[in-house]
C-alpha cells in the first residue's frame, strides 16, 4: 500500500460522487477522494494557523 493510500479520506465519497453526477452527468474517478481530501487538509491547515495567529483556540469560518 502506498503512502497516499494510507492517508484518511476526509470527504464523504458518495456525496461527492452524487454531486458531480447530478451537476455534470460525469463519473468520478476513485483518485478524486484522496486529492480532494488533501485540498481540505491544506485549507484546514491555513485556517488553523489563522486561528492561532489570532490567539484563539477555535477555528472559525472567518479563518477560511
């Protein structure tokens, strides 16, 4: 198993697949969920830093 496969998926695959299908009538590759999860991690990491810089212990919507 590769390192990428060991990383936890942070998105609900069925919801993403359904959204893509109903919005565009396109299919979704299995690789999408890992890539999308990485994007979510990056956004969360930025929001965490923003909250820390503001001396808060809570990540808020404005941190994104």
